[in-house]
C-alpha cells in the first residue's frame, strides 16, 4: 500500500465515523502532488455524499485551490478535483448541465471526455429500437450519436454502427431521410439534446418540431417515433 493509499484510507475512516478531517494535516503528510489532488477529490466526494450535506459542507473544486497551493496550477491535478466535483454533483447534487459546467471551469475540448466517462459511472444511457411492435436493438449510447439514412456500405435499417456512433433508421432508397438527419447528445444525468442537422428544413418528431439547425432538450425516459421505428432513450444502472 502506497503512502497516498494509507492517507486515503485514514480519510475514509474519519468520514465513515462522521468526522470531517483536517485536510491541512493530510496534505502536509503527502509529498506527491497527484496524491494531494486525490485526497482533495476524495474529501470532496464525501462532502457531497454526506446525508447532512449543506451549501457550507459540500465544497466545489475551487474550494481546494488554497489548500493545494502550487499543486492546483498543475493541469492534471486540478482536473482530478474538477472531475470529482462533476461526478459528485451528478450523483448526489444538482446534476449540472455539461456545457454550463465546462464554461464555468473554462475546460478545453480535450478535457471534456473524462466528464462523460464520469457520467456513465453514475447512470448509463441506452437506446431500445422497436420495429413492428418488437424490440430489435438495444445498446449503450455514447455521449453523442447520429441517426440517418443507410450508406452503401452499411446494413439496412435498423442497424447500429458502433465505430461511427451512428444508428441507421432508413434504407438507402428512402430519400426523405438524410444520411445525417438527427443528433442525440447527452448533456446531464437524465437529459439529452436532440439536434436537427438540416440547415433548410424543420424536423418533425411525433408532436415536436425542431427548427433547421435547432436543438431540443428532453428528459429521460424519452420515447419517440422516427421513420418506421420506435426509439426509447432510457437511463440504466451503471
């Protein structure tokens, strides 16, 4: 067991006993920058998980800046604590919108992948595709996917193409459906954003209409008909 693991075990024991640790003492005993960030990340998680959580006891990542000092300026260490805030708030808190969270912390595009991975730790999202009153496909959904008409090299509808993160919803001869027609993007624990990729035509989904290039947010579970298919987007246990 490493020195950091010993400190983390000690921190966990205190929180399990209902005692908020003195982080200054823990960090003074830790001489590894990444270990210090891991200790702060663990403390942040405990604060959000606590049944007695309040605005004073549940800290955001920025609350650890002064405690970490120069370690906070190391991108990898800062990211550890920010990721912990995202995970904790998504699991036990206010379930923030990913775009708002990214903007608040001024994260780069390359830093966003880990946020979606943490979201999957809380709740996975699945699509169930029905055809002729039978469920024919069921799969875990990545953070973003597209729905559209079959390409020459793809199987007929309905088909899930994992590498392309693409659901084929119409056969190649169905010209009323574009090859890239609808986007689905996960934006928080139980919310997705539907994107109309067409720049000229509104997209009708059941009773809903999405303007050209527009978006619409919906909460899970969400069931809609697209072409001849029934598509259910659901939250599933991770």
